């Protein structure tokens, strides 16, 4: 015979189990687009949800677009390290493009201070690359045309490696 207390306990158990199941299904993210295998692998490696990684990459792309405008005003070394961590397959091409933009910016600058800042940020981006790929960072530093900027890049790479 069922008593009201038994019915209450069974009902409460059913409600709790249905809530737990719905919460478990709500946090699941299914990536169905073609080419998202790399995104899912990278997200798994970083212990992130693929949607979070996609959003981070979009924010990073927006920041990359602003680099020529803000060079000399903000620290760009973090951008290089985030680029390497969040978007590793595209990082070398984007980094090369950013370095070319900064070199153009430094060449066009009439003010010595602006030119010096742009050169310093080139060295910071290359040093940030050294954390992920030392050989590529050394190649990028060797390709810099200005010996002073090349020296700064080598010194920043050495500081990161010595840590």
C-alpha cells in the first residue's frame, strides 16, 4: 500500500533525476560544422568548450585587425602568446603578416619614438613566438632588416628561454 510519504519521496526522486538529466544535456555542445575537428581537438587539449574556443578566436581576430592602429600604445607580447595557444594552425601566417605590418608602420613613421615603439613590438611578437616554437622565432628574428630590432628580439627570446 502506498502512503502519501512514499508518493512524495518517489515524486521528489523523479523530479531530482529529471533536473539532473536536463542539466547534463544542457551543457553538452555538439559541433557539427565541417572542419571543426581541429577546433574540437584544440578545445579538448585546452580543456575548453569548442564554443568558448571559437569565441576566443573571434576576439583574437578582432584584436589582430587593430594591431597596426595601436602599435606603440599597448603591449603586444600577449597577443603573440594567445595567438600561439588559441589558433596554432594559423599563428605562423598571422604572425608573419603582423610583423610585416609593424615593419611598414615603423618605416613610415616620421617620429623616432613611434618608429622605436613599432620596432619594440616586433621584437615582443617574435619573443612570444619563442615560447611555442623556438626555431621559428629565431628564423623570424634573423629575417628582421634592422640590426637594432634584431638585437632586441634576440635579447627578449633569451630572457624568455632563461626563465
